C-alpha cells in the first residue's frame, strides 16, 4: 500500500498548493464570501458544483445503486435540472441584486421575519447535508486506513476546516474546477473498469428495482427529484455562486455548465454500483466505491482516484459549511455589532463559526456512521426548500407582487406541513409542504399587496 499512500498524498498536496495560491489574496469578508464578485463562468460552476457534487453524488450514489439501482440517479439528475432552471431565469437577476445571502434577498422583499425563517430552515437543512458528507468521508477513510470512527472524524474535520481557511470562496472556485475535472477522471475510470465483462452481471439483475427509475416507489423517487430542485434554489452556497459572478452572463453560463456536467456523474456511479450487485459482491454499500478502487486499480492509480473522491467529499462539505457560516455571520452576527466594525472582523467571525459547524457535524457523522447517505441529502434539500421555494421564486421573477404577510404565511405553512405530515398520514411530506406553501402564495398573489 506504500505506492497507494504516496500517490494519494501527492494528489492531496497538489490541491493544497492550488488552494493556497488561489486564496492568498483573501483579505476581507467580501473576498471570503463572494470572491470579490469577480468569478467567471468557470469559477461560478466550480463554486456551484464544488458544493453540490460531493459524497452524495459519488459514494452515496454507488451505495444506493448497489441496493436500489437507477433510483440513485435522482440526486445528480435533479441537481442538473435545478441548475438549468436557475440559469434560464434566475442567475442574472440574482447577480444584479448585489446581495450576499438568500435571507438578505427575502428580507429586502418581505421583511426581517421571512428572512430569518428562511435562514433558519436553510441553515438547518444544509447542516444535515454537511453531516451526510462526513458519512461519506468516514466510509472513504476507513476503507484504506486503520482508523477508529473518532479518529477518522477528526481527520475529516481538520481537512474541511483547512480547505475553507485557504481563502473562502476565492480558493473554492479554483479548487472546484480542478475537483470536478479530477472527479470525472475518477468516475469514468471506475465505470470503464467495472464495464469489463459487466453485461452478464447486469443481465442477471431483474428490471425492478434495479433498472427502474421509480424502483423505490413513484412518490419517494419523485419526492427525491423535487427535493433536489427546490433545494438547489434555496441553498446559500449554490446561490452564493451567482452573487460572486463577475457579471450576469458569467452567472448564467456557470449555471448551464453545471447543469451539463452533473447528471452524467450519477450514471457513471450507477454503473459501478449495479455491476457490483450483479456480480454478487458482498460488501458494506457505503464502502462499495472506495473498496472497488482499492481492489481494482494498481496502487499508484488507486491512490490518485481515491484522493479524488476524498477531495470531492471534503470540498463539498467545505462549500456547504461556508454557505451556512455566511448566513450566520451576515444575517445574525453582523447586525448585532457596531456599524463601524471592519470587514476583517467579519472574516474572523466567519472562521470561528466554520470551526463550530465543522466539528459538531463531524460528531454527528460519527454517530450516524453506516446510514444511507442519499437519505440524509434528500431530507436536507426538502427542509431547505419546503417553506422558502415559492417566496424565493416570487422575489426574483415578480418582485413586489407578494406581500410580506403572505410570504411569511407561505414559509410558515410549508415548514409546518413538512414536520406535521409524517405524524398524520403516509403522504410525501415535501409534496404536502410545497402544495400548502404554493397555495398560500397563489392566494396572496390574488390579493392586493398589504392585505392578508
């Protein structure tokens, strides 16, 4: 394993150097959170995919494909559709707004109450997704290193913290582009290796559930698709990529590039998971992809591919953490300090919040080790979007049409339904939440502004 470890460390070192070089000019909170608003289309896609494509899209997709087949595609397919929709109508207006956070946008249109509620829901949902990245990272580390759960969690926490501290969003854009390029090499190599002699293995699998997009049931799988779309629309770090764009054109092109690149990654992972299932491999599903790499490739090639996955997981966790930290600092802490406080104060606050988020998420990840990664991810996306999606959409495409009171009602009703529905019936909670929130929004649009 010496060659494996050597090439893995060299690859990780190359990304470390890239992060240092990209983030060396980060001197203010604005550089840290919106990259100085100078990101081109490639950097926008790097930020967006750097945070959206992580352990759920790779380790989690192979894990679910091993157990349920093509149902695992909904995460990357839904993410791609969400990016496409953002690029078609939303990326330009978001860049034009000149803001830094989603709560700032909603607060400007509907008042502080809706802004705070959206921040709470989005931060809680995104935090759950950070925990999901730690689940994937634990599977990666413990597949090749003799570490306990606690030790592996600590290594991950230190890696994520360091990734962010190299320069916030400035380094994240550059690292995101490199990460996606390496990830395509990783997943394409794994898919190619698994495809050798795979036809017989795949033919042995029944159509349902393995080749059925709705193999887990239409309600559950459509719920997964919907959660991705609304989650992409209402997650701070994804929208932050458009706030960081140098202009509207770069924002749109970055969204379209992300929409093009994301879905194929899921298909590559599904091929690996299905092939392992068809061959009758008995393995911990969470470790299916890293174990496949270790057992299939030469040590030097395996080290590069494994480190690509590790960078993907760490980078995604870093991006999500940075998004939550931006919300907490910009929307909660800064309004509490004197107006003359410097941008350097915001930078220090962001880093302290990052440490708290990362190490608490690592603890929860250790407690949930072995659980289904995509399940956590779908839950997090639904929580972010159930109450925020419709007010957000109206604020961007029809500003001024929905009154603050109706917007707050739409947010509250959507979130309440998400939590209450499981206690009352077997319906998909996200559908009920979105239906109620959308209904309140529609009624609000038919009333004159200012009435409730």
